[in-house]
């Protein structure tokens, strides 16, 4: 059964992810960052991950930028990457659907690493997401499959390693990678 | 009065210094001739994204000026980016909107609101530090140095004629992924 994950653990995983990404950029010869924080979260606020957003509000090591649309969030993340700044796009499934052309044009055709944390709002605890009663939940993984986007489910604290792993995967593949947040964060 | 876009772009190319530039749509054919370098990345294939791409670059590299060469129809597709940019307050971002009132590339259909849309007013209302609407080339020439040195984000609405070429009539240029990688490489070494 999936478990709800405490926000503090996700924030810690994000910090580890950003540290690793910065080290990778430095190894490629990127100049030192001009910023004091570890990385950027581009968010279109997601009810499912609201406890994480609340925790990020108090977090000085990560800069959160709230965007008007998911298209912007993805494209800003791409611009940050070009300047060797690590980022995470934090949205919900409806926002993924709303920004499919940007996923295609920026992350896939543009071959730019964009890592997404996508909240599966309304996902049922006792049901596989692909069998959900809710179309927003049910279509998410099939949509990602259509575009060949690697994805994984964050189903409990034991899965937190997926965040740095899939961020790394997006950099190695030069494209998008998605971690789906299975249950509402605690 | 209206400015020929190629003439405005020529002025910007001459004054930009080492600024990163993000052209899109009808500014892109002329820009790749006027500024054939790898400090530019053209927004191709995700219309409306130039302002957000410029914002990401500006936030990543506060040591460099970033100039977005946007279109009026393009900006309308992601108009919320005005508020996002204003909220992020990048001091190094100059947002130039080439306003011709139509979707030139697809056959010159009028944009919603046509030439009545006031991008300067919208940018100021969103929280940009300043904005100007210019329709005279000499005026642009005179004011460009101070605009490019201004603390951002600022927006310049250029009232222009139609460009001589569009991305459809003048195909070519490197694909987006090659331009992006060239810019990333260049920024890595600078």
C-alpha cells in the first residue's frame, strides 16, 4: 500500500539532488554558481504537494519561484539549465496535460533535461493509478509512455532515492524525467 | 509611425555587447543574419516561450544581460509570464516586444485586440520596473543604450511594420537543440 511521505523528507531529497547536480555541472566545467542557494523549484502550486510547498517557503537553501503556468515552469527550468543552475518542476497531473507541447518542444525536441515532480491528486490509496476512477490520474502514466518519458512512482519514504535518480536520468538522457507523487504529502 | 523590424534588430545587435538574446518567430530570420553567434537561442517549436526561456537564463546568469526579442502574438500565448517575470524581478532582463498586430507567420491574421493591445501598460501593471512604447527608429537609437542598461525587468514595445521574412519564408538556421547546446557550452566557458 502506498504511504504518504513527510514534506521534510522530500525537501531533504531535493537538497541532495541539487548538490549532486551542481557537482555534475562543475565536473563539466561550469563556472561557480552566482547564487547562495542549492537549486530552484519552479512551481505551479499543487494541492497534492502543498505540505512540501509550505516547507519550501521556510527553506533558504532552495529558491521557489511560483509560475503562472506549467509551460513557463518547464521553459524557465530549461533556461536555468543552460546557465548551469539545477531545477525541479513541481506541478500536478492537470498541469502536465496543460503543458504537453512544451514538454515536447523544450524537453524532448530541445533535448533539455527537465525533471518533474507531478502530484497525482485524487489518486486512490487502494487502486493502481492506471485503474483510477479519475481520468486525471488514469491517463498520466499512459501519456508519459506515449512520449517515451521515463517515470516512476513515489509510493513511500523508501522511494525517495527516485528523486535524485530521475534528476540524474534527465541529465544523462538530455530530456524529461518524471517522478509521480503517489499520495498527498504529509 | 512604425519601425522596420530589421532596422530595430540591427540597432540591438550593435548595442547588445555580450548579452544573451532570445529571438522568436519573425525576429528570428533577420537575427540569425545580423547576429550569427552562439550567444543567442531562438525559441522555435514552443511559441510563446521566449519570455520564460529568457527569464530562466536571466536568473541563472545575473552577471549577463538577457534580451528577449518577442512577438505580440507570441507574448499573448503566455501572457502570464509578465507576472511571473515581475515576481522574479530579474534585474538583467530586457523584454522587447515587436508589435505588428498580426500573426505574420501564419498569414497575417489579426491578433486578439489587434494594435490596441497595450503591452507597456500590462507590463507595468504586472510589476515590471518600467516600459516604453517606441515607433520611431531615431528615438530607439537614442534611447537604446539607457534601455539596455536599465535595471530590469523592463519592457519595450516596438511598433513595427511586417518583417521582410518569416520562419516560413526563410527556413533554415540551426535547430533549437543545437542552438541550446551551443549557448550552454559558451556559457560554461564564460
